[in-house]
C-alpha cells in the first residue's frame, strides 16, 4: 500500500512540476494575489479629495478647514467660488466631499448661536460616505468643544474650567484599528482555497482527457490509495503556499501573529482536507477540465460571499446564515483571524476546528465513493 501511494506521489509531482506554467500558478500567483489584495482590500479611508466653499472667509472658518486638513483624512483640492461648482466637482469625481460655510459663520459663534457647516458627500459608495461623515462629526465636535471651553474661561475666568466627561477608549487585538490586519489573514484563506480547488478539481478529469486512466485501471491501486495519492501532493503545496503567504503578511504588511504557529498549521491541514475533498469531488463528477473549472467558480464565489470575509454573517437572512454553516471558509476565517490577532488556541477555536475535521472527512469520503476505476 505504502509503495503504491509513494509511486502515485512521485507521478503527481513529476506531472505538476514538468509544466512551467503550473509552477507559476502554484507559487508565483499566490504571491502576486496577496500583494495586490493586501493593498486593495481595505476599508480605511484616507486622503479624501475635498473642496471648500467658504462664503464667510473668516478666522473661525479657516481654522475649521485647517482642522480637516491636519486630521490627515482630507486633502483640499479646490476652493469654490461658484454656487454650482460643488455639484460639477462631485459629478465629475474630482471631489468626494464639499465643506460649505455660509456668510456669518464666525459672527454666529461669537454671538453664542449655532453656526452651520454643511458637509456634502458623494454617497455612491455608502461605506466610504459613512466613514467620511464619522470623521467630519469627530472634527467638528472637537472644534465645538474648544469654542465652549474658550467661552467659559472668558466668562468665569481662567481659574475655573467647565465640568466635562472625558472618554478613554482602547481597542483590543487591533490597537490602531487598521483594516489590513483584519483582511490580510482572510486573503490568505481565500487564496489557499482558490489554488487547492483549481488544482484538485482537474486531477481526475485530466487523467481521463490525456488517456492515462486506462493505465491506472490495470494497476492494483485501490480507491483510497488513489484519492490519497491525488490529494497529498496538493496538500503539501497548499501548506507551502500558506507558509509563503503568511511570511508576506507578517514581514511585508506588518500583520501581527500572536498565536501558536503549530495550531495554525493543524487548522490549515483540516481546512485543506475540506478544500481538497471538494476539489476532488468536482473532478470526479466532471467530464472535461473546462467543466471542472466552471464548477470550481460556481462553488468559490458564493463561498467567499457567504464566509463573513466582506459582509457580516449576522446581517444576512436567517436562511442564508444556516447555509453558511456548510461553508468551510467561514470556519477557517474565524480560526486564522483568532490566531493572528487574538492569539487564541484550541480552547477557543475547537468548534471551528471540529467542523472543518467533519467536513474534510465527509468530502474526502464522498470523493472516494464517487471515484470508480472505470472510464464511465
């Protein structure tokens, strides 16, 4: 048995690495993807193109605009002097925010009245618009607090200060609230799923297309040995990709890893059991490599969308939430983010690891049962 599996492994590795394109797909493609996604997949909003329509042009209005600039989130690209200019700038995408202050802005502040600041935001991207409005509200709140303290000190004297509540905040696990620390571990899981699904989905069907299935049929190899021989090379490749991509995430993007690497590799092995099993099952039910590739993408895109990578599962309909329980990516995202950011171990992550183990054994069993040593 061991000798037959060994020969299958040697055959698979020879078949994989004799194709230069396959080498690039296995090792170069994941590196390029993690670099691209690591920079692109982020919800941090910085350098928002901003136009200013300041009809008051006073010290107070200029100070408020200066606070927007000093925050580092807003870049002033235009000072508007025309009423319709703000709409044209937003329509053409040259400005995403317009700050408008009417005449009498400073006079209202001096008289103790409420001064109006209008923040016009391009709401095409609702997520970015919400973040921009939150930044704006924070800046205006700090500006208003300074004015109140100045006025109180002028009235009561410098010896007294107004009573206030000071909020002290602390974010655990992601101190600077960088979205990249949250998304890069997820990108690792997504890339590994894509690579292993694509490789294994064509493993059996390729034997049929190139005519080597007849040679396998006359050998004494069993179904289990055939499945092991087909999955183990790709499992080794998958673990190698995880190591490379993890090193890029840690040393290139600066994502912290606080948990045990050994636990990460155990969880990765369970995850690979599932993705390899699904890929092999697709390969056994497909007649051509094109059909296998289409089946992979039919499974892959819903798996990503229903994994919690981009959209919280709690916000999905109840029926869809139950459907996500069949998604291995959902469980591995919890594991890899917990190990990277929280530093937790099996004591916390055992439900997800158990789910991956059950799904992995089930998918491999289905693939093994589906495989028949026939050309049918």
